[in-house]
């Protein structure tokens, strides 16, 4: 399906969509509908990352959303520091809350292109 550039969502529109769906994206089992975020795909990716790097000390989660992949990874390796990057500040704050509640490592969020950090 070819969509012209003029018909694609802007970064602001994508950010707004995520800002308004924080609770839906915070559900680890059913919150995300993309295949890459499906529970079985997350499980396989997590296991592969864990087996490839046994001594996890720091994780970078780009496009982290509400932190589902990092939360899944915490089932295998903990504690570790993590940097979460996403466009939506409300979703990132939810990810920070969820991850910090079970991980003693430092959780830093980076809000989109704005370069802002939140610990």
C-alpha cells in the first residue's frame, strides 16, 4: 500500500495519538496490536537478547511506549539501568512508573526529539 507523504501522520499527530492512549498501551498482554508487540514476539525477542548478552547492565529501549519490552526483559535480567525513548511524554511517564516499581536500576526517559530527560 503506497501512501503519499502528504497523507501520512505528522510527528505531532502520532505523539497526540499515543498521549491519548496511555492506558491501552500499558497493558502488557493486549495493549498493542502490532505484530512486533504481540506477547509471543516480545517473548522471543526477550529470550534472544538475554541469551546473547548474559551480564545485562544497561538497556536502551527505542520506541519504548509504555515499557512493555523492558518489563518483559526484567523477567530474565534484573536489576539494570534503562533509557527509554519515545514521542509521547505521558506514555513515557507511565513506562517510568511501571519499570521503576519492579527495577532498582536507574530509569531515564527521553522524550522524542526534544532531548528532555526525566529520572
